[in-house]
């Protein structure tokens, strides 16, 4: 079954900033290369939404930019994490790990809890002592 497009879009939207910061955290990256990587990961639907997000991240002090000369055209803007951006990646990763566990538990079939198992064992024991 293919996931609903709206659901997928909402899921992507919820993690795009954190994932973009994580990719930037692997090393300085040109904006177009960042877009390409996020497309490959299935996280970016439109390059047009990337640059406003990068501007917000820059204004928030999470990324900084540097213009570099290009051998094949005009100078290019490269992005790198600031110390606050590195911290934000750590917070995102911890939040993602906790959320993934919760979602996994919600999607898993119900199972018998320890208390329920203890109650069932006591009931079985009573039944054995007091056959009907």
C-alpha cells in the first residue's frame, strides 16, 4: 500500500529542517548540492522551499554561509553549521530517536504486559487448585 501523498508531505515537512542541518553537519555544502542530497533522501519536494528555510536557519544562527569562487560560473554560497546548529542537530537526533520508539510502539500489535501476565498466571493457578 502506498502512503497517502499528504501524509508523506506532512512527515517530510516535520523533519526537513533537522535533516538539512544534519546533512550540512557532514561538511560545508553548496546549496544546490544540499538540495540534490535532500531529493535523493526523499525529503525535499521542491528546491524552491529550500532557500527560504536556509535563510531562516541563517537568521536563527544555526548556519553560516561563505561565498566561494567557482571554476564554472559565479561565486557559490556554501553552508556550514554554527555551534548552535551542531547543538540543534543533537537535539533533533535525540527527539527523533524518542519519536521513532513511540511510533514503533504505536504501530506494533498489542502485547501482554507484565501485570497482565502475572494476573493470568494467578488465575491459572487458582483454576488448578479449584477445578470446576
